[in-house]
C-alpha cells in the first residue's frame, strides 16, 4: 500500500475570520486533498463549476448553497473548469463561538445537531443570499478596521450571522444528491470499522473485488489522498480522542492501531502540530 502521507491540517490563526473571494480557477489545484481546520467553518457558494467533498459525501454546488463544517470533518473543493469561483467563508474557533453564545442560545448547535459528515448542506433563497452577503461584508469591514468600536461591531455581525444560520438549520429539510462513488465511500467505511487492525491492499481487494491499484486510484481521484494517508489521519483522530479521555501516550498509540511508537509520535506531530504529550497536557490543563 502507498506510503505517502499527503494529509493536510490547515490551522486558522485568528479566532474569527471572514472573507469574500472570487478566484481564477486556474489557481485552484484539482489535486487539493481532503483537509480539516482547527475552527468551525461556514461556507456560502456564490458561483463557479464546483464540487464539494465532505467526508463520505460529494455535492455539485449551486449558487446559494450553504455548508457548515465542524473541525473534525474532512473536506475539499474541486473546480472543474475555468469559471470564476466565488464564495464567502467564515471560520470561527470554539472559544469565540462559546463567548458569543448565551445560556439560551448555543451558537454551535447547528454543528452539533446533525450526524457526522451528513446533512451539512442547505440552500438559501435569493433574499437570504442578499441578507447573508450584506452581513458578511459588514463583518469583513469591521475585522479589517482598527477604529474604535469596530471589534465590538464585528462580534455583533458575527452573532447575527450565526443566529441566522442556526435558525435556518433548525428548520431545513434540504437534501442534495451524494455523488461520491460507492466504492470510495465503502472503502472509507471499511477503514473506519477496521482502524485498529492492519489494513492491506490485499484485504481491500478481497473485500471489494477490485484490484488494489484500481481502488487506490479511485480513492486518490475523489479524495486527493492516498489510502495510507487517510488511514494515518483517522488513526490520529482516534488517538486524540483517547488522549482527551485520559489515556497515556503509549495507550493512545496502541489503541489507535499504530504498531510503531516512533511513527505515531512523528505522524501525530505532523498532523496536529504538536507532540501527543503536549496535546494531552493542553486538554487537561
């Protein structure tokens, strides 16, 4: 099986960022792999010929599609021609989301109430698109200003956006067709179900009755990742859960399917950005 580890963890530097971008898609690599952030993401698609992959789903986006993405959910965007790619993105870290919430109104509920990797997408009406864009532009302006009171106004506009989004998702029944190939989705499921075991190309061949090479090619085509990279990423995610519940670094290594301790330490630091011991200490500080 492939040994590449081209997974991507893309950290967000600020507690809250918002942007409105229109990009020449010649600058968007179709090989951009699945990635995740250390912040919640809200993504409004406004134009282009674009597919959004999120965990085991793939959606052909239409203007007005709004996607909510939790920090643990892997995702990627693929632009398939040279149409201009326009979107508004908002990233907010957990402490900021908690600070803006109240006892009555938990602004992270839209992220927490849907099944992992499912029902992330809804569709805005034209009036809702206009409303959302106006609020986002005000937020962007405040975030880029050093003038008196602009930080407070930024939090006000962010709160209004988050209230709007949470209210929208409470009543949304929108469902979009999942276009990801069954073979790729089933391979992801198999990996998650056998994560702490040894997983080889031969096992995948026996399970799905395709050659290991074909399975790998299809997986790479639709995720941007090698199968090995995906396995390592999922094992690190499991290790983080073990560390958060008080397991030792050695136990997290063993219980997450790693057979080589040094490789576990190296892979954890590469993906998470810090050694597992420091991650555990931060969680229990």
